[in-house]
C-alpha cells in the first residue's frame, strides 16, 4: 500500500507517521519539507492548492491521509481566505485527484461544524451550524470531499491533545505551579481525545476499507472521540489532582480552581458549548471500544512528566 501523509508535523500527523507505517510505504510531507524524489520541487503547502494537487498526481498514492489544516481558531477570524484555502479549497482539489486515481482519502474535521446547542451528543446526520470561520471552512472541506465522489473517510473529532507540542494539560500544569488561583471555563463540554487514538483508529479503518474494497458501507463520515465527556474546568481539576498525587510542583489548591462561564472569557471566535459527539457509528462499523478520556489523558501525563 502506497500512502501519502500530508501535515506530518502536527500532533495528529506525528502520530500517523507511526500508525501508518504498519500498513505500507508512507511518504510523509509537511508544508516546509522537500517533496519526494519524483517531485522534489513540490511541497505540501496548503496555501498553494494547485501545487498540492500536482503533488498528489506525481506520487499517485493508494491512500491519501490529510492531517493538515488551519487550526488556529481565533486567528482564522482575521484571515478567513487563508483558513478557507487550507481547510476547504486544497482538500477539495485533493479529493478530486483522489477520485481520478481511485485512491482512498482520509480527512479530519471537527465538532466546530455544530452550533453547540443542547446537551446531547451529536450524530453524523445532525444538522450543522458552525459559529466561526474555522468551523465554516472545515464544514466546506467536508462537503467538497463528499461531493467529489472519491472514496473517503472523514473523522470529526474534538479537544485533540498529544504529549508532543503544546496542549491544555501542559498549560494547566505550568499555571498551577505559578499561581494561587485559576479560573477555567466550565460550560463547554466535550471529550479530550488523544492524537494517538485518532492515528490508531485511522490505521485500523484504512486497513479494513482497503482489504474490503466492495464494502462501500465502511466509507463516509464518522465521529471519533474518546468516550465520556467533561468540561474544561473538570479537565483542569483532573490534571492538577493527578499532578499533586504524583509529586509534581502544584501551588494552586483544589478549591482555588474556579469555574467560570464562557461569557467571562471572550475570544474572537465563538466556541460551541456542547461538543459531545456520538461515536456509535464508528464503533459498530470497525468493531471498536473507545477508551475513556481520562485513560488517554493519564497516559499523556505520564509521558510528559516521566512519572
């Protein structure tokens, strides 16, 4: 299996390099890396859609895994055209090339395609209603891929973290060692989801889809997050309590981690309050039992702390 991985430098892309290596030969590219031998002058720079399309044509992969995106949610509000190029225009061209090649395209989307109302988990068929440029452009990318006619797997996820790079838990650990009090948003609800989980499930789904080419029912749109749900405030409390129990430097007291509403922490992009995603479809299709979010976060904390 010849696999082209785009966006290798991100959190999900980094984990995908490991997970996809069990499936076949992986050409992993980022926006600033040299192209492969067949096309050394081409880059996976998503701000240059035609160049990325030419790259796909030159590599001629069996599977394209797109982990590249404009994920700076607030910044997207001030640069909507760049966000659209990275999240919609370039994925659209990649999908068209995949359709021509007969390749499978794997793409990642977000809970931000929903308006965040209510308190129930959203299914894949629930009405969308993005509140931000980021959410709008990610939805446009989804729709373009679906309209292209290519074989595809689209995974919507939420609250992604990894041990590599910055993340919410690392920020909370740093602040908890510096401050006597923390204020954390308590009315946004979702499931912290590890990049390693996304990568491993992606590899499993690719293997299933490619080994059963007549199973068109395995293709399409899926929600993929860890099981359970929490608020950012409860997430912070979990991280800080774990750190205290394992002897990490924690200055803030448990009762000094204060819950606040989203309204007290305004941002350029509006966040969905309800980011719960129903994962029954992906579990049934691929025979999965998804781990609880606390399990993945604890593994990440062990990795970054050495405890």
